[in-house]
C-alpha cells in the first residue's frame, strides 16, 4: 500500500508558514529531554515562539531543569488537530535577560499567582534555540526541513 499523498503537494516556500500554523494550534507541546540514558517527555505550555525559537517557563526545582543543565540538547514536538506535526531539535538555555523574563511573566497570569514575584528564584525561563526544524503534513510520512533563520 503506497503512503498517502498530501493534497495539494507541499511547496517548499509554504513549509515555514505551515509549520508556524501547527505551533500556533498546539496548546501543550511535548518537550523531550535526556535523563542520563533515559529519555523524558512532558507536556509544556509554550510562552511564545519567534523564528522557531521557543520559550517556556519552568521551576528551578523541577527535574527537567536539572536534566537540561546536564544535557541541553532537547526536542519539542507540536501536533495540531489534523495530526500535522513540527519537531524542533535544539539547545535549551536558561534566559537571564530581564526584558524577556518580564515578557514571560506578563504573558501568563498563573505564573505571578503561583510564584508571587518575578524575583522568586524558582522562576526559570527556558529558551530552545533551534538547530533543526521539521514539518510533516498529516500522515504524509515525509518530513520537510524548515529553514532556520540565521541567529535563531
């Protein structure tokens, strides 16, 4: 049985926009980290995305924060209601820039409610800088590489 063919065929120039649509549609992407030789997955709330660089809030005490400190190579998987997906492989890092931390703090009303102050040492803003971005249309069984903007 031949694999399904997307209809219409995907044009390379459309891939970045299609990928961004999947990212916007997914409310809880899955973050993959490594815990030694054991992969770990968990749903996350995306704070925002810019040029396929993604931002997430975490707590310092959470195990994923320690996993990322030990091995910053991660992958974030986004899935929309049609089962199209985007996979962002990249390097996660702790963001210390005050303006970016404030942006994350202001975007989600639950963060101040739980942490009280932006200066709370538990408040961690993580950024995943993409090294590779791939898009797959629902059940097409073929990934399309998404160009990663310079400096992303």
